[in-house]
C-alpha cells in the first residue's frame, strides 16, 4: 500500500520502502547505508493482548504479529525509542519519525519519548 501511494503521488524517486525490526533498524547495515533519513514512518502493533481477545471479531482476520504488542500495547514504541537512542543519526538533523498509535495511547507514547526532541 505504501509503495502504491508513493507512486500515486509521484514520490517514488524521493522515498524508499525498507524493511527492518523495531529493535534494530538503527543498526541494521542495509538500512543505515541508505540514510540518514528525513522521515521514518511505521505502523507498529499497538493492541494489548487483552484488548485483542475482546476484539476477536474485528481483528481475527489479521495476523496477531501485526496487531498485538506486549507491555499493554507499548512494546513496539519502547523498542523504537531504544533503537533511536542507540543511533539517533539514522535521522537527518531535524528529521522525524511518525507512527500510528491506538486511541487513548497518546499520553503513554509521549511519556516513552519525553526525552526526544519534537
């Protein structure tokens, strides 16, 4: 979907779709070699296991790896923060990272990144 949107908006020559893990994207040589990046975005899993169980009719058709995160849904955000702490230079000066968060998670995610400059 991201690649299609990039092509649709004429951005394919200014964007790259790279695959990595939340835990190691800032030290993955294949990713770091293409950076630094102005903007990094992802759609991490953010549904807690308990909430996913209650939403089975809604989320049952999706792989749980794509939706369910430990630590009350905050596991991926903590991993992203830890990765950026290891190598913040994966972003350009003034670069940013954006990601989807679940309803009601803004305060918790902001707390995780409170030491990060906006």
